[in-house]
């Protein structure tokens, strides 16, 4: 799978980029964490988010993806 459709939304520059929904951000980050995207796409994502800036919904979606892939440790 590819994240190119997300990159088209977030890669339009600081003033023209569109924000992702929480669900879209979760899907995008999940693909990144699972290693199913290319190095070029990963780099493009990092640059696009650096220029655009993150919304609270996007950060929450990124955390959802991370939390669903973490192994919980019992105390």
C-alpha cells in the first residue's frame, strides 16, 4: 500500500496543506510503523509534516497507531 494520497493532502505547503482526520493519521502512521512504505515516502512525510505542522487530531491518530502496535509490559 502507498501513502501517496496522504502526501498529496499534507504536501501542499504551509498555507495550502489539508489536515488529516484522526483515522487518516492513524492509518498513515500505521503504514510507516509497519514498514510498508518506501524510504522516499517516509522522507516526504517527514518534510511535509515539518512544513505543515501537526494538528491535535493528527497527533492523536499517530498515537493510536503507536499504541495499537506496542507490547504492554505487566508490572
